[in-house]
């Protein structure tokens, strides 16, 4: 049974926008996840309810962290035979324990459709006349949201907080020397294999996995593994398969189950990443959360049951942190 609107409204009052887990480890704060590196060689990753788009943190969505953490745990465990990951356990709705890894200085973005609304999206470049993207040749005559001839790997640099990521070709990335050739090619091979698997699973669930990004890291013994998250509505673009063709033929945007809904709302307000962030109304936050939950339930084939406990108290209890 879907999470009702009243529960989503209650969730607005307990969104997790920051963490303070005290002595558990050295803290690093990302856009969405707070990471704590521990002396035992593991990392505590807390998925907050923060939402980011256009390389900016925009606010929070109720239960978003719980959705992302649970869905990532599902994918990490179900793709063990496709590619290795950092995943060890998920002791709390918002928490994953992973192996401590050194992140590669690149995001592995895999795209199968000509889409997007940001200034760096493949559609924005194509619409402006570009016929190559990250070193890949693109045919003439494609319309927005149509499939590409085949899925392509489009690496992206990792900007410092407040900066903008940059899509680059494999050749340019290797020329800059930030990632070694062997590491990049192994990571790219894993990303494409995971994407193919993800598309197959989603097709059986009535979803289209249009694109996604993977973060990769290197373990202490030199293995390349997937880190951070996998196939969540934050890192992936999910569309409803049943309505896709009809909406494409009418020139309408696909029905999405990801943060594209929030991106489009912001773009309609004239915001595309620069300047003050428009306050996101509660109704938009609730609808975005509902879509995240629907994507999670559709992929996993089971209902999402949110925790309404104070997340700070609950996490410390589940991690055995004494007050």
C-alpha cells in the first residue's frame, strides 16, 4: 500500500538535513551523504534527506534518505555477481556500512536516451547543434527523449563543492592524468555491465532506466568497486514504460520517478543552477517524495515502510553510539 499523504506531511517535520555522530569517525560531508571514516577500515555513509540538482543543495524531501539507502542496498546486494561494491551492511534506514575506499576522480555516467534539462545535459548540447558528446558521435535527426543508437559512457569530472561538474571524453580525462587508463577502463566496463543489468531488471518492472551515474573507488588491496549509491532516483533517470511512446509522440516529457520532477519545477521558475534558489513549496516536496517512493516500490517489488522515529536518535541507537 502506497505511503499516504498524511504520512508524507508528517515526514516534513523530521527531515534529516545534517548529522552529528560524534566520535564515530572522521566526517566528510557531501551534497547528500555524510561520511564517517572509521579506524577499522570501514566507512559509515548516512544518506540524508537533502536533495541536490544543478550541483546545488536545494533543501530536503521527506523520507528521501530512507528510500535511497534502502534502494542502494537492494541493488548492491542483487548485483554482486555483476560487479563488486563497497557494501557491507545497512544497520539503519538511513545508514550503510561500506569498505573504506579511495574514490576515483571521475563519475561514470551511462546514457541511453537523448534527454536532460541542465546546461550540461546531452540534449542541451544536441539541441545547440553539437553532434559529438564526450567523444561519441551522435546521428542527425533525433528528437528529445528518443533512444540513442546504443548506451554510451560519458565521464564527468568531480567539481569541488560549489563548482560545476564537466563532461569529458575518455581521451581528455586520461590526458589530464587524474585517472589511470587501466583503472578507468575497468570502471567503465563495470558501469556498462551494471547499466545493462539495471535496464533488464527495470524493463521487467515496467520502468525505463534512461541514464545513471556510478561512483567507483579503489580498496586498500587495489580492487575497483562501486561506492556511494546505485540506481537510485538521485543517480538515475527512471521513466514509466507504459506511457513513454504516447508521450514521446505528443512531444511531452516522459513520466519520471526521479529528481527530474524537481529540476523541471525549478527550471519553470527560471532557475538553472545560478543565483538564489527558489523556495520549494511543501506540495512540490511531497509530490517529489511520492515519486521517489513509487520508484523504490516498483523496482523492489515490495512496499516502502518509512520510519517516523527521530532519525538522529534512531541512528545513534542502531549504531551503538552512547549519548
